[in-house]
């Protein structure tokens, strides 16, 4: 309404308008002046994006900017999409090959076309076993259930072994390229992805039944990953005293629900760090994976540095993951899959983003219309097949009991068009997989106290196509409260107040995303300090994280490994070894508690070399804390939003050390200085003979336990709440197994004097995205969150 009172607005003068008055003359003159220029008014949109005519080049010297999504309000772009859909709907494909060391391998290769163990003619080629263990897989279009859309080649153990040998041999040459050379190739990858946007949308429609509004931002995200990771090592003097050494061979095992952005991001990050990569695409998204690697090869990534290796999810896949030549695995999938990988290989460096059970809290002080809009988008985008999807709406009692709120929520959900992904009007499309046990139970069964606000139904004869459903009466601790179901089902819970709603939201094994709708700043402050998730959203939808703006990754059982967020400042850093080659020069004065601990460490060590190293370490830790880790970061500065990236101290860190020499004693003191700098409670586990460290018993925030390794392993399952295990000594696989079972991330990297690199291990990353405009009234973003 503010614009109606502007000086030039007619309504400002309406009630005092008299013929001949100054207001009359003013409005008359404005009207006549406007009429004189009526032919000069342009009725065309000012937005000029046209996907038909765009040209894409790699901008090697430009800073990072996010790639814009397609503007579907423009007729030219809608016509472009129609052509994409028509081109891909009836497209046929040759068998997708493996790519190992530059060689394309299929079952039709003359060298391997002779079938071993021939089947009967009634059995399909997909069940045939070829030499080298090759087999044939089938790709399916969920919108056309029962039809085979294409075939792809699956590697056997022999070819897995060959691919690993190639990757090991190729990695040093790729790592020998300078950071600038690798950066340029990644920027060319970004341009190549942009050029192929239409085909990438088309292939995601085929493989995953993605709608264009879901697939298009995923292309933008993949482009952003390439550009952002290309610059991720540009940290200048902050890491100049350390040398980066790649991990080696990295296997990327992505999911099917984000078949483009997630595999592309994992591959690009690993390549930027100097690793060679083997991409094992999800069986449901092999065609998308094939498009990705072709784009990257065209952009200049060597084929031996990036190999394409679909293989079965059986002992062949296990052979890849458990092979000691694999230096690390990047996984996006379920928590169960992450645990299985660690069971196969307890010392596996695993970087995994896993499951979520995410809730959107709606308080009585929310804008309920806006909350419904964001809830429906968050719950049912891509049919709820997002690890970030809002599976639960936890409503304050006044909202839950509001019949109007329920009716509007039901109507908004029921209005979503259900149908084939090839129909651009569809918003709910077929599932990528047949419902598993958890999702089928969620779609078809009500537990005690539950009822349907909107009952989901299978549509037609396609077993993958379901209309969305909403459950009322989900109880704390129930199946639906605790279980990730991964489909188009939303459950509503009733909470007495915000305090109880936060308890319900936190009372799951997972900590990926959560949202809050309220207009009360006090409620916002309480929620953002108590919610236990990696990505938090306020007064907006809670899916669709954007690179740099909302780096993505969770807490608790939603992450395995050290926890650096994808699309964030530390993701590439964790995919390399770092070695201290000089003492850090970027230093600041330590806080009094850290300075006191430093003095006691120096008194205990009584070695002249200790003073130089530990003073440099404490100073670097203080500098890194003051300039980076204690700060709230919003590099995107989007008007109307606050997108804050911040660090939170780990609840409890455990360090295992055997201080038998000066280096290990230095390391233990550095860990204590780092933990004290970050405000982290530390437990020090020492062998029984290390009684000369008894002075630590008087240190604030430090607990000392004298124990052998077996006792430590038995103790890891206690309720002490350890998040990280910092290892400064050789430990057994049994201890690693115990840590894996207790879901404690094992950090065995060398202790560094460099604070920008060392302090990462004691902190959790969190992204908070807050919409701070109301219906277009924009507010300059600020950093009010510490």
C-alpha cells in the first residue's frame, strides 16, 4: 500500500480533488504528459534470456557468480523446452559403454562378443554373462513403465581391476598440472555443461522423470559446482605455509535423485584437488552419468583421469569400494549404504551425505498462506524424492487445529497436476524406483492415531505414479516420525509450543535440513540456536540449496566423514593431504585461556623447538578463528535474503595419542590449543604408561583417560557424545570399526600449525537461509547471526 501514497500517485490526491485546484492541475498535467508518450512505451519484457541463442565460453579471469536458471515466463524459452522434450521423448540410443583408459567397452565389442555360459533363447541379453565379467543393464523411463529405454554395459571384477590400475597410473600426471591449469579445465567444464543444458534436461526427464522446473536448476547447480570448485584453492597466504598432496584415486558413487549435480560436483571437486576419478553412476541414472563424462572429456579432462565404470551393486561394486587403491569414496545415499561401505573397509576415507528426516515448523505467528506455499513445494518437489524434502510439518496447536489451514493445505496439494514427466504441465511425476518397504508403508498404512487429510493413490497402470498424500496425527517416536520414506507423503505433528516443536524436530537420528515459519524475531533466535541440522531455512522453502549461497550437508546420521559441505569453502580442501612445510606467518594474539594453556604446554615440554612451533600454532589458530571461523559469512549478499554460513563447535572431540616422542607430544599440545581456541570440550585418551601428562587433569574443558586401545574401543559406544576421533598414533582396524559403529568421524590427518586447515576438524558447518522481505519490500541483508 505504500506506493499508493507516493507523491505522483493519483490516489494521494483523490479525496481532495477539486476542479481548478493545484492538485487538479497537477494530475491533469501528468495525464496529458503520459498520453503524449504512449507510443513510446515498450510492452515487451525487459528480461531477454533466450536459450535458443545463448553462447557459452569459459571466463577464466572472472570471479564466481551463480548461473541463472531458465526464465520460463519468456515464450522463447518455453518454445525451446518444447523442442527439447520432443527431441528426447522418442530418442533411441546405442548401448552405453564403459570407458577405461580411453577405451570404450561394450558387450558388442568384437573382442568380447562371445558369450560364456550361453542362456536359453527365452532369456534376455541382460542376463547373459560375457568374458571379463561384463553384463548388460537396462535403463528405464519411469513415465513409460515396463519399457526399456536403453541398455548399458556393466563391468565385472576384471575390468574394475583394470580401471583401478589405469587410475593409479594416471593420477600423478593429472596432479602435476598446476592449480591454474586444473582451474581452467573446470571452467571449461562449466561452459560445456551450459552449452548442453537442453540435452541435460532431456536426459533427466528420461532417466528420473524430472520436470523441467526441477531439472533446470540442477543444470545450473552443476555449472556452479564447476565454477566454484575451480576457485576453491585460491586462499592465498592463508595456506601458503602448507603443501597440498592429492589423496590418489577417488571413487564417486552418486544417487539417482540428483543424477546430474551431485555426481558432477563430486567428480569436479576430486579433480580440482588433483585426484584421478572413477565415476560409478547410479543404476537408475547411467544415461545422465554418460552425458556428464562426455561433457567433461570435451572440456579437456583426460579420459584416464576420469573413467566411466557402471558396475553391479553386488560383489563387483564391493570390489571397487573395498580395494586399497581407492584412496577415498564420495557417496551420496542412505546411511545404511555408508555403514555398509565402512563394514567392507573400516579404514575407508568416506565423504558421505546421507539420509534426512526433515521438518518444517509452523508457529501461530507465521504467515500461514506463505507457510502452506513453501511447505507444499518443500514436501512434494520431485515427488518428495529429495534428502532435503520436508517430510514432517510440526505445527503449533493453534495452526494444527485451524480447519482453514488444513483445507488450504489439502487444496494446494491436491491441485498439483499428476502425470507423465513428458507432459510439461505435470508437477507430480512417476517415482524413479518402485516404492520400497518404508515408502509403501507410508503410502498405504496409517499407524495409531493417524488419519488421512489427503490419501495418496496409485494412478492408472503405472506402479511408479502416485498422487501426493498428507497424514494427520503423526505421533512422537512413531514410524513416520523417525523413518526416511523418500516419496510424496507429508506427515503433520501437533506441538504445544515452539519448544516442543524443536524437541520433535531434533528427536530423530538425522540432522540434514529443517525450516521455520514465523514472523516473531524471538522465535527465530531461539530456533536457530537450538535446531540440530546442517541447513536451516527461515520463512522460505527448504529444498534447492544453491552453491556458495547455501552450502549443503548435514549433522548426526546425515553425514559420514569430516562433514565439509558440498558447494562450500572446505569441500575441496578435504580431498587432499596437507603437509606443513613452513611455520605460518598469519598470526594473532591468542585469547587468555589459550595463552595460559600454551604456557603450561611449554613448561611441560621444556624443549627449545617447542616454543617456536607452539607459539606459531597458537597464533595461527587465533588468526584463523578471528578472521574466518568465528565469523558469519554471507558472500552472496542477495537482497531480501540472509544466507549465513557459520561454524558451530563440535559437542565433544576425543583425541588418541601415544606421546612417545617429541613430534607426538607437539601434536597433542597443538590439538589441545586448537580445541581450546574453538571452545570444544576435549577428552584425551592416553596409554596407561603416560602418567607424566597428569597435569592435564586440571585443565578446563579437558578430560584425561588412561587406557589401552581395547578399553577405548569398548568405551566409544558410551553416551559421551563424541563427534570426532582425532588420531595421533597408529590404531587398529578394531578401533576404527568401533568408531564407525558409534558414528564417530575418524580424523587421522597430520596435525598442522596452520589454523585455517587445522581448526576444521573441531567445528561443524551450518548454513542458515532467511528470507527477510515481505511481499517485495526488500531489506539490505546484514549479518546479525554470530
